[in-house]
């Protein structure tokens, strides 16, 4: 049975072919007494169905997909999957499993190499992001602490997804609605409630449940964990997936950053103050000024607008460069 391949050989071996005939030492029969040594690659014939690959077991040109098998005689033969199982039995099962493991390992090595190319720049940018999102989370926490009731209501609006800041206004019922009323209701004035949109929530991502500072810190740790010292250990796939989950969270962090900037803006606060002023369910009213949002009954209490530090989005280019290999 074939021995283990070192990582350099695995990196440079082509395990998947589009033309099975583009390789050396191919013969079109199985020599007498020859046994299966290993499966070298999987092919999917690019010229199918115009041409079909030959199989040494069924002796026909019938296949689009199959394998290249190495024999103990040093020869290589093309074999369809089902035909290989029929000819070589358990040996084929073991060899096929081994090939797929090597192919999976190759993918992990290539993705690790891709991460290595951007690791230095990535780590530098992540430290800058950590400082930015520490301040961003501070702004979010301050808003929730100062405007607790309003923040809670806005969180529900953000979850709803339409962004409408509405009130329910009492209006006189139409004649049609009054006609539908009960006959025994002789009230002269009948009313109904109408939902009215007062403003639109800007930057709903401000209320996203993802804790951005922790997400960036976790990305730093994930990139660190997928290091050279651990690259060949058995949990390589697990650590790659952790890095890729972190990359998804980082992209979400960038979107939240844009939304937080949109929310913490004079125009946004003006809409919030207008909505709160017309909402009978909110006791303390708000006043929006050019420099922040304050309670109308105490202008010393509120939140002053402070710009967030710029976010270096070249980190997203690093993520794109990594994914380009996938």
C-alpha cells in the first residue's frame, strides 16, 4: 500500500483532472498478477459527451468521471468508480478514501498558504479595527444607558426590518366604518386609530446584536490560532473554519460601522426627536440639536455627537484576497 505523502508533495500534486489522458505511463489493460497500489487522482472528462474516457475493467469508452489507479507493476490505468470497486474490492475502498483525504488536506494547505500571505497585513489592520470598535461599542452602550426606553423601542423597530417610526393617531371613522358598527351603538362620534409613519430609522445596524469589539478580538485570536506551529495538526479544518467565520463577522462589523455613523447624525436624531414628540407612549420628550440629542426637560442630559475614527477598509481587501483561492 502506498506510503504517506509529505505536505510539499500534497501541495503540488494535481488530484483532480479534466483530461485523464494528459499523464504518463497509461496502459489500457491490467497486467496479469498486477494489484492496486493506490488511486492517484479523480478525473472529470472536459470533452464529454463528444469523447468518453476508457476503462480498463469494462473495456469501453463510457465514462465522464473516474479515477487514475497506480498498479504494483508501476503502470497507470483509467478506471470508472463502480468498475474499480468491482475489480479491486476492499483495496479500492481504502485507496479511494485515502485519495479524498489527500485532496481535502491539499485544500487546507492551500488555504493556509493563502492566509499566510496576508497574515502580517491582516494582524496590523485588525489592531486598528479593535480600537475603532471599542469606541463604537462605547457609543452604543451610552445611547442605551441614556435613552433606555427609546433604545428598547428602536431595537424592536430594527428587528422588524422596515425601519418605520410610527405612531397611532386617533381619527374619526369613515362613514363606511361607521356603517359597519353595531346597530345598538348610538354614539354620535365614532373613532378609530390609524398608524402613521413619522420618520424612518437611519442605520438600523446600530441595534445589531453582534458585539463588534468581541468579534474583532475573536478574529485576532482565530488568525493567531491558525499558525505555522499548528498548521499540520488534525484540527486544521476546524481552525480554518473559525478564521472564515471571523471573516464573515468582520464584514458584518464593517456594515454596522456604516450604520452607526448613519444613526449618530443630526438628521437621524432630528427624526427620532420628532417621532418621540408625537408618541404619547413615551413620557420624556427629546430635542435634537446640531451637536446631539437631549431630553427636553433637562438639556444637560443627553448624548453629544462625536465622530467615530475612520475605519481602514483595506482589511476587507485582505479577506477578498484570501477568498479568491477558494
